[in-house]
């Protein structure tokens, strides 16, 4: 009798949002079923499916896997489903007045160091989590072991990514410089090794299918420009009309990552779509604008991109950054050198660009599998034997 597969449920954190994590042994039938559950999403970071932390998620799972699998929800049912509280709410953490004052001063310190707004937000949020974790400990009594316990009790159980863990160590090292009265040894703080995860890349055919399936002109122009110029989502949203030089076929990316300016190529094939979009929507300041001329929402881009992928029947996990990965990989496959690709992408280090050598098909397709070599050798030997037999030179034949 065929054993019934088991689906395990647990609570986890995804983008600082409490989720129900759904995991099971690899099973194509179960994967096909969970893909049909509307609220289920795949997380490459957690290597699991996840759903909203709510009762309707449990009901949806029960209905989807009825008579197909056994659901082990003991961890979930042991913890009542309660309305989740926003993780990033200002003042929502339980910090002592002293800790809160130091944290606010730390934010001012980061601003003085001219860190970007997003970096300040991430670093201060992670430090607030740590200070709340040690809310009953005076700052001058904090030791390195407290940092290790925070990783063991907070970061790991909540499925924070390796990248976030590394950011926390960076934030803490800066905090120690700002507030050196702790007993935390900065030299003993080790960042976990980076995950070597290859980027998802669309084929050229999938890119065309994606653009053709995007019926809204504005949406198609956004996706077309991200791919054709290899832009980050933030660079597209902050792109001003004055930075588009049609005559020189160039875009000026101002204040990219690391506060760097750079020029990127404006595709000739994109120009008809660009002209149609500008005439139809007539943006005034930014290339793409939201309500009242403000910058467009990144979440809106992600949402319509998912709809376009579904319409194009692309089943990969695609984000705006996937289009940038695809741009770089396709350039490499066309023979463009890594140094030029590094400049076009705005990478500070060539090592960052080198990752595309692992996903590009150029040269890899020219490598012959050992199996092909063996079969070719056997075929040649068989032909030689047949030729000898036909020649009648062997005694006895």
C-alpha cells in the first residue's frame, strides 16, 4: 500500500511578516496541488512554500490536500492564530528609555556617515531587534555571547536570510564604533558565509513572451526598459525624463547603488515602445509616475509582473531583478566582456559580475559530455569492425 505523504506546518518569518511555512519531501503531485492554492508562495530563501498566518490558510490547505496527504499542523495549532502586528511600527518595540535614546543617536550617527535611507532603515531596525532582545541588560554589560544567542534565538528560528544576518553584523560593528562602551569584541564578530545561489534567468524567448503578454502599455514600457537597459527597480522608479538621451541612445542613471552615476544603453528596439508610451501617458518629470506625479510604487511593478508571467505561462519565480539578471546573462552569451558588463550594471567589484559566468550558456554548450565521447568512440569502433568484416580479410569469414 502506497504511503500517504506528510505535509509539515510551522511558523516562520518572511520579509519580517509572520507566515505559515509549508514543507514536504519532493513530490511532483503535491507541488502541482500547492501551486493551485491562491495564497501559497514559494520562498527561495526558506526553500519552502509559505502562506498568510491566518485560519483561512489552514482551511485552504485542508481542502487542497484532502485524501492526498496528511497535514501535521501540531506546531501551528499549539500557537493560536492571532492578528499579526506590524514588525516595523515606530515605537512598537519594548525598549528601555536608555536603549531608545542610544538607538536614536545611532540613527543620527549613520546619517552623519551619509549612509542611504534604506541602509539606515535596515541597520536601525536590526539593532532595535537586538536591543529589545537584551532589554534587561545595560549596554555596558553586553558581551559577544549575547550576539551569538541573538542569532540562535531570534535570527535562525525566524528564518532570516544569510544576507540579513550579515547586515546585522555590519550594523553591530558600526554600533560598536559609535558606542564603544559595550564589552562586545568587534574582532570576534564573524559574518556567515554568503549563500552561493545562482540567479534565475529568463531565456530570450521567455522575455519576448513576457512583454507580449503585458497588454497594458505603461506596464510593458516599464518591463521593457528594465530588461533592455539592465536597471535596478529603484533606478527605474527614480529615472527622470531629462536623463533619457534618445539621440545618443543613452540613459543616465543618477545616484545608483553606492551613490554612483553611470550611463547605460538605450535599446533601439525599445524606441518605438518608448515613443508610444510617452505620447499616450505624457509623464511630466519621472519616466513613470504614480498619482499626482509622485514616484511609482515598486510593489505595483512586482504585482503586474506576476500577472504577466502567469499570462505568458512562465512558471519560474520572476522579480524585476530577474530581468536585470537576464540582461547581464544575455550580454555575456553574446560575447560582451565582463568588464563592460560590470560598467553597465554599476557593480563595484568584478566578483559580483562573475556570477553570470555560471548561468551563461556560451562556451558551456561547446563542452561535450563524457557520455557523448564514449558513445562516439563506440560508434567509430563498430564502423571499423563492420568495414573489416565486409572486406573479408579476417580468416574464417
